[in-house]
């Protein structure tokens, strides 16, 4: 994620959450062969919202290191304001 790309003008509104103030975004791509589960998630998002995009960000709370294990992810999830957490094939809800 070292390179920024200009967000297409017709996508600025639907991609506002992942577009920087200068109109650029840092994209990552995935295909079905690389990661079937994540690909399926993106296709479901596209079917429901019209946009097959997921914001990829670091997962940590203020003053905490970035999560690197499932156990840390669950602890951080319950200490956060998040409603749901997906770990692999599992959906955790509060």
C-alpha cells in the first residue's frame, strides 16, 4: 500500500470512506484463487451495496499495539465500540 491512485470521479461518493482528501486511495486487490473467503465477502458486499470494497485498516485501540493474534482481536473487539468481528469463518457479535 505504498502507491496512491486517483479515485474515479464517478466513484467518489460511493468510495468516500476510503478516499483521501486529495481524491486518492490506496488500493489492494484480491482474486478468488488468492483468498476465496475474502473474495466471497467482497462479492456479498457488492451484491448488497453495489460496491465490493472493504476498508482495510490497522486493528488496535489507542495506546495499544496492532492486533496480531485471534486472542488479541477478541480482547480488542470487546474493549472497543465495534458491533461485530469476523475472524476467518467466524462472526463474533456483542
